[in-house]
């Protein structure tokens, strides 16, 4: 019996101690709960935001892939353009050489025509002298 009384006193003392000390945790926990709820969002809103971020990341990856593809095409086009520029420079050089050769050929043709005309004039002169010397 004495044990029961001692046990009952012990339980009463331990159970009543928080009440006597004024350490009721309920208001503090309620305040913490309100603070936590004020800083958080509902699950539906949270998962909607997560899904939105996921869609944005997917779009960002697609855009990055498209940008990489465009950059690769641009690099290829730049190389083709550089090759075309080199071909154009070579063609212009050949054209300049051909024009120089044409001018030279035209100069030679002019000299040859002048020489031909001179020979024909000389031949005509010979033919006229022969015709004048031959009375038949």
C-alpha cells in the first residue's frame, strides 16, 4: 500500500509538474503551426509549381537543342560561305588573267590585221606596177 501511495504521488507530481511550472506547450506549438502554414503553400499549388518548372525545363532543353542545331547549321553555312568566297576569289583571278590574255590577243590581232593590210597594199602595189609594165 505504501508503494501504491508513493507511486500515485510520483505520477501526480510528474504529471502536474508542467501545469505548476506554467510550461504549457500548446500555445507555442499553435503559434509555430500558424507560422509554418503562413510560410508554406498547399500541396496542389506546390505540385502545380513543380509541374510548371518541369515544363519550363523541358522547353529550355528543347530550345537549347534547337539552338545547338541552328549553331551547327550556321557553322556549316559559314564554312560553305568561306569556300564560296575562296572560289569567287579564284574565279576573279582567272577572269583577270583571261582578260589580260584577251587584251594581249586583241593587241596581237590588231597588229596582225595591220600587217595583213600592209602586205595586201604592197601586193596591190606590185600588181599595179606589173599591170603598168605589162602592155599586153
